[in-house]
């Protein structure tokens, strides 16, 4: 299994209509790689490899990867409780 597949399986979800801001995905990747003693790619390499797996789209809010998003923890959603 490659590093990005392991990263997405651990901290992300794949599905239609999902998006993940590119800068937030890279921050999550850096934290994940550090905590799991995994190879730390540069932001350029990470961006190229993510774009190979998940289409990258430029929006008015920056670049996003389509078809993937960070896992959301319902325990942290205090507004709905």
C-alpha cells in the first residue's frame, strides 16, 4: 500500500461529492506522517500525487481535491447536540 492510500484510509473518506481543501489535506498529511513515522513528502510532491488520485479543482477559496474529505467525528459536532 502506498503512503497516500494509507493516509486517506486513516484520516479521510472517499465518496462522490466530497471535497478537501488542498492546504488542509497537506497539513493533515504532515501531522499523520509525523505521528506514524511515515515518509514526509514535500507539498509539491504531495499535491502531484494527490491530484493523480483525486481530481484537483481551483475554486474561489483555493484548490480542492474532489472525491475525498477528512473524516468527521460526530463527537466534535457540538452545535447539533
